[in-house]
C-alpha cells in the first residue's frame, strides 16, 4: 500500500478496470511505443495534464505547458523531479550552469509563489544556480516575500541587455518560462540568444486548445491501434468554433448547432457501451487557463438562452482577454471521490522532459461529478504516486493504487506527446 494516498473511491469502474488491465497486459508494448515516439519528437521541458476518470473512460481535459503547482507535489518524490530536470537541461542546454525562471505577471497569489520557489529549489538541487525574474510593473527592485510555508520568495525585475535577459548582473544560460503569455508575447523576450524554454510559440498568444486536442486525437488513435482498444476510451471528442461574440450574441447559433452535433455523437458512444448517463459538453475559451471562460452544457438550448451574467462570464478570459474562439469538448464525468464527504476529485499529473514526476488530486467539496473543479473553493491532495506512475504491480487488482496511477501516467504521457507534436508543428 502506498503511503500518503487518500481514501479513493471510483464508481462505475467496469470498462475502466478492463482498460487498466489491458494497459498492464501490454505494458512492454506501451513503454516501447512511447520510447520510440520520444526519439521522433522530444518532449516539452515540463507539462501538467488534468485527467478525468469517468469509470468508463479515462481522458485528458487540459494540458498546461507552463505548470504551476509544484508545491502540491509529494515532497518524498522530489528526487524524481531533480533527475528529470537534469535530463531536460542536458537536452535543451547541455552546458547550462544557471537558469532564470520567468514568473507570471497577473498574480500575487502566495501559493503560486510557493510553486515558483519549489521549482527554483529543484533546479538548485539539480546543480544549477536559479533565480526568479518578474515582468510585473510593481517589481522594480529585489523583492522578498515570506510564504505560508515559511520559505522566502525573491522576485527580481527582468531587464534586457542586447539579446540577453537578466536580473541584476545575473545573466543565465537557460531561461525558463513559467508565464503562459495570455496577454501576448513580450518584446523583452523576443529573439534572445539564450535558450528559452518553452518557446514563445507555446504561449496562449499563439497556441489553441483545439490544435492540441487535434494532435491528441491522432496520438490516441495511433496508440489505440498499438494495443487494440477503442480510442474513444482515452480521448474526448473536440470541436472548434470560431468567431463567437457572447456579448453581441454573434456566432451563438453556429455554436449551438455544434453543441447539438457533439451531444448526439457522445450519446451514440454511450449507447454503444450501455452507459446510462446524460451526455454533456464543455464549452471553453480556445486559449487560456485558470478555469475562466468555461461552462458545462447539456443541450443546445442552453447556448441560445444564455443570460447576460452567463454571457459576461464566458466573454472574459485571463488578464482581461476577450474570448473570440471556443472549444467544444466532450464532457468527461469524474466518478473519483475522496474522504467520508465523497468530495469530487480529478488527478493532475506532472511531467518533466518525458518523465512522470508526481501529481495530486484537485478536490472540490462544492462541485458535482460533471462540473469544472478548477474553481474557487478547490484544494489539493498531494499523492505519493510519482513512482507508481511509471511502475505497476501485476499481483494486485487493476484498480489498486500502483496500477490506477500507472494508467494515469500512460494517458498523461499521451497528452505530453500530443503537446510535443503540437510544438514541432
């Protein structure tokens, strides 16, 4: 039994138990295929993937190339992070001795700063001097902030000299973006001679979720052929719908038609598998994070009849950006619950290079099995599943801790591969 794993219950596990068992039976084929894929398309520097486990389906619903939340990982598995960082640095910038982490602009959230400090310490333990640079207007000198954990965060103003960025006289070999560029590509980061990872093209100013899930759909099909499963079991149906203006009500009829098409397609798969649940879709901004610009929809009529409050909510994304393009994605139930209160939970898996280094459950006591959990009121349950995401125990049942977490690691790495191909494009 893995220590540190909260009591977890998954309902409707029949088909998923079969899927998990299938992954275990084909573990050699799974790992061989993934290893070949990394030779063809190297993984991004770091990534986190939100998964949903419906019991009858296990699929990614979001892939983040600028992960925040390293402070929520189980501290016992920091050695995995350190080894993975060393591998990633050797591939991206083999002679690097220093790294500068570029922070988000929008937030003063102390828990985000906890994540940055954890990430900085991972680099230092991996043998690189690391500092944190900020593009915030109010950071004009070295700023020290005491964190809830008792750690100290030091933010320094980012400056540019020639084709290099630095803080003070610290001119790093490697520049690591932890800013998703929702507000656009900063001129200060363009055309650097230093190695910048992830590239600026990975930011939300250039990237679309619909592109990512188009790549994921292809990856899922290829993988499903390798091990003989229906790709729908691991892939959410996704449709892109552009030119939508929620405030002016333009493009909503097209959006409603696409919602109806998606719901019909999902119902067909539910009928095929004998699933007695109501299909739903997630309509969300085609770029951006933080659970903004997102709604769950069970009928096309809900789109047509949006009230002003709902339209205002959907029209705005992170950093005040206007939502003009949306992704319609198959809603995946989460039938995983934690604790006596049966709080709804979803796993989030973290990777550095192509290695799974840990994860946690996002938990929300006030949300249901078909709702967005990335919302105010959520909390995190760090899991000691970093090791078991890459190993399994065939002497136990498929839904035993190590095996369930191995399945998480496989699906998360498929999303990672999709992101790698997306960046390569």
